[in-house]
C-alpha cells in the first residue's frame, strides 16, 4: 500500500519528541509512505491563512498521485482545508485533538473517505453532527521503551509535565502559569517540564523570576522519557480547551506505560478514560487551586492509582493496537486487505 501523509502543523524542532511525528513514523514502518508538511508559514514572507494551506504544493501532490493509494491528513481540529478537495485519491482525515465545537463548514468532512477521531468524546460529537464516515483510532506508543521504577511518595510530589506551549498565550491555556503558581504556594511540589525548543528562554525567565529554580527543572532537549519517569511520581497535562493538546497526550501514555498515574484537566478528552479506569486524577480547574487539589488527591490515593496505572497502561495504548485500528480504516477506504 502506498500512503502519502499530510501534516498541517509546522515541522517540529524535535520530531522524535513530538507525538504526531512518532505516530506517523510507526505507521510508515508498517505501511510505508512519505510525509509532506502543507503549512507554508515557516518559509512564506507573508502569513498564509489555513484556508490556503497546501495550494503551494498542489501541483506536486497531484503529480505524485499515480504512485499513491490514499492520502492521510493530520490536523488538530476538523478544519476545511480546501486543497484536499482537489486531490483525486481518497483522503483519510485524522483529528488529533479533542473536538470542541461544530465548525460552520463541518460538512466539508463528509467529502473525506474517512474521518478518524482520537477519542470517544470527539467520535460521538462528530457523529452527532450527521457525519457517517467517522472512525475511532486511539493513539499508541512503543510500550517496550518503558519500565516501572517505583518512587515512594513521602512528602514531596514530583510531576513530569508534557505538552509544552507553542505560543506565549499557551502558558495560560496549557496551564504552565497555574503549575508555576502552585509550586510557589507548595514547596513540596516538584515539576519536571519536557520542553521542545520553543520559548525556552521564556520558561527559564519565569522560573527564575518566581524563584523556583530548586523546584522546577526544564529539560529543553531530547531525553529518555523512561529515565525521567523513573524519578517522578506521576505526570500532568493541562489545557483550558480541548483542541490545543492531543486527545491522549503522549507524555501521559508514556507515564501509564511506566506504571505512573496521570493528572489531566477536564477539557482534555483523556479525562473521561482516567475517570473511568481510575488510573489518575482529573484536574477540575486549570488554576493553582485546581492543581494543588489534584496533587492532594494523588498523594492520598497514590498506591491505588499507581496499581491501576500499571494494570492499564501497557494494554490499552500499545502501538500494535493503534496500527490495527488504522489498518481497519485503510481497508474500509480501499475495499481490500492491507
């Protein structure tokens, strides 16, 4: 099978640390195919709106279609990228973040061969809008990279923080500001941020300005996440809205694979899974008080939460399970076994 993967976000500075790059690489190892980034704004002298993404590469894409069976398009939300309508091969549209609200042109998705949601909450919402071509494919990771290293919780609470901001505004919407303020209020809280090469000076400035150098570590490099997890009790990802982080953030999947509980804000669809299985704590408000309340629950229920995390993390989010889900989508689209 010949697949061309399209990505609407800018190329990441650390591809091996970025969730969508990891997912596509896993699919490539199984199904083959190439990757093309269709956002021109890393090179364009003027800002190009999303509606026009892909058109600068359309001639080349059309020229490659003789050697392609289908296109697999990745984007955080169900936005109508018009260039997709000009492609002749079937298009599978993956919505990687939670679906927040109906887009006025969501009918555009009915033209796709398939729409893939990453979580059950988004799946039900998309289907409630009348879309019949929607499938579920939960993300998966290479669980063989992770091993459980117990860290008894006595006094200090150490959390790994993923999903670093891409913009200064996201210091608020991704809860970084709330976490830093919580750490300032609670000396027993320790934070280890996984950073991605963007706004590293800004997070360093804020940590220094708030006097948190002894409580906060920022790892702005490619790291062995398994080693980081060996030194923490749990992992946390926050967002005030559902469409700015992955439905199932990879840092939280990594945490579960290592048998460490997770803390996740209510807006992120993974909160439904965490609440249902009991593998962590749902943070009700992205605020210092919300963070501290969740950390308190974690501390008081840590043994049970850790036990559940060890049980579910290596089963529900395996890479093989994810690949099988996409194989079923591809087979449905192409009408043949792959």
